[in-house]
C-alpha cells in the first residue's frame, strides 16, 4: 500500500497503471449552461447535463502530461457529436472493480458495496462490510495492483474498473486497453486538501446514480470538519510538533502544503516544517531533524507500533527527543482490519473530519472532552 514513510502522506494503496480511450486537454469541452459541481478537489470536475455528465480528471499523477475526460451517459440519453470521441460509460453502474482501499468507504457510504465484484490483494481491505462480501466469494481477488489478472477481469466483465496511475510510464495501460474493458483513472490520492480528497465521493455518486446522496454525505463531512476547525481556531499554536520517522537512513517529513500539514494547521499546532514549500515529503538526515525538533512537544510518528519501548528499539536515537522522553508520541497506523490492512489508510481520506478531531484531541484535549481518538493511538 502507498504508505508513508514517504508513503504516510498519500500512499494509501498499491499502484495500478492504466488508461482510457482518449487523452486530451479537456479545455475544449465546453459547457454552456451547467457548471462544475466540485468545490474542493483540484483534480476532479463533474459537469451535469440533461442525461449525461462530463467528468474530467486533472493531474492524475505527479508531472502528468495529460488529462482524462469521460462521459457518464444515462439510458437513452443523447450525447452531442462533439463529445463522441471521449470514453463513454453507461450509468448507473451495476458492477465495478476498484483498486484502492480508499474507494471502499465511498461505496459503503453510498450503500453500493454490493456492486463491487473484484479487488486486487483483498487482504488489504479492512472494512467489516466489504470483508464479509470477500469472505463469501462475492468479491474476487483479481491479482496484484502492479499486475492485474486480465483474464479474470475479462471473465468478471465489470461495468467499470476504477484505478489510478503513478507516472507517465504505465505498463498496465496497453493490456487493459487491449482487453476491451472499461477503465476509469481516478486521482483522489493526489489531492492535498483534506476536504478535496473526501469530495471524490461525488464521482461515485455520479457513477451509481446517487448524486444527491453523495452531495448530502459530503456536506455533512464539510460541516463536521469546519465546525471542528472553528472550535480550534481561537487556540494559540503553542504545541510544537515533530512528524515522521526514519526509513533506512532518511527521515521523511511532510512538506508545508501537504495533506498532513493541513491537519496540523487546522488543529492549531505549530508544525516545525510548515514553512517547507510544496506537497509530499522531504528527506532529511537524522542530525537535521534532531537539531530542529529535539524539544518538540509532540511527535506524530510513522509506523505500526504499540509501545514506546518497541518504537525505541527500532532506532535507539529516538530516545533523544523530548517528546519520546515525555511520552507524547502518537501513531495513526496501529489499528488493523481482520486480515492486516491498516484502517487509517482505508478510511481517513473519506473522513477528514475524524482525522482533524484526532489532531485537536491530541493538541487541545479540553476542546473535545467526550471525544475518543478514532485513528490515532498514544504509544505507551
């Protein structure tokens, strides 16, 4: 799965590489009376017309040189000739294969998890609802993310395969195109805004004819997030925060415009690398991190650890940090599904309001007196 160490920020699944029928600059797709229904996500546009929607996926991976346009067509609807060259997908879908665990919560929130018929490496799925479908054979294991079982996918014949890529070199693209299967490349993992990631539920609403339900669910998440953010807004950001841990001989910290850093900002914490420009992560030496963060009040660590003793044995140098000495070390990676999938990677992108509340509870516990941490755990 796309974990951090460098993966903790946005690596939430293994990467499958694929494509669609036509890749063009979608600025040529004109919409006269309709407008984009997306407010927060920078990589998605959905424009609703009578009987069809024009969906554009922008910036599908880092340094992408293409965009993807799809036409979601309802039964008997007429699509203008000017849009006929784009990939057309008949909606609502009756069956789907998805390839990222981050897609699973969207399906369940919309109550269409029973439409899922395939997933790569099903052990990574943590949700009890979807695990039950897997256990009874309703969801087939379709291989590995890097190498899907094309023959099995052809046999399953889903209405759509929803997948994603990591760069312009997509070795699975040709195989999927040759198979004749309908493929949709999504890019929720590229979003750096917490609400931007969550807004991708609207894509699944459009695919399954549940646009209104998707909008309602997303509105509730936005309301919950903004209320939590407002609750913390008057607090002084006095708590200094160290982030990450060593991976081999490199310490990866979240950059200042990253998904993680946004939670720090909105929870009124003083993230020590907030001024580091860019998204994603930056590799630093242990010495540089120690100089800057030795006296940090809190440490949000990467890793599936339960105790400080276990964490300290991984790297004895960790004991030099005040946050370690004062037992203020937290991890978001200690909760697992029945077959080993990390719950945070699966659920957090769709529920940023719960992630933010975890951060607020850590840094300003008095603001949420009755709240129990959803994802985070304090190392004991």
